[in-house]
């Protein structure tokens, strides 16, 4: 039976195991930064943000198996990039609106 190609490549257990272990380590790093109170609030925020970004990349690469090996895979990459552009636009626009509302309501 021929399986359809969705651009995700070959399923391998090693990739999933690497993804799970990496995600657990990154979660423990963020949790440890908060619970240890060794860092300032700004440093803790940077550690959490960096761990979250790296964990996002690990999950996209290991579990969604996003790659550029086939035409369908390149289409998948373009779709996720477009989604990220829209998401960033919405978040930055929302923050800008809230900042302006706060400024004009308080002054």
C-alpha cells in the first residue's frame, strides 16, 4: 500500500525520542529558573522566553517534521512562515493599540 507524502519525511523513533527529551530539558530549565530565584525578573523572563522559542523549534522540527526536502514540504514551511507573520502582526498590533489606549486614557 502506497502512503501519501505530506512532506513530512520518514518516521523515525529517534527523532521523537530526541524531541521528547529536548522538550523535557527545556521545560526543566524554565521551571528551574523560576523556582530557584537565582536570577532577576528580567533574566528569568529572558530564560523563559529563550526556552520557549527553542522548544517551539524542537516541536516543529521533531514532531511536525517540518523540512524542505520535497515540494510539499516546502509548501508546509511557507504555510508556517505565513502563519508566524500573521501571528506577529496581530500581537504587535494589539500591543500597540493597548499602549496607545493606556497613554491617551492616562494623559
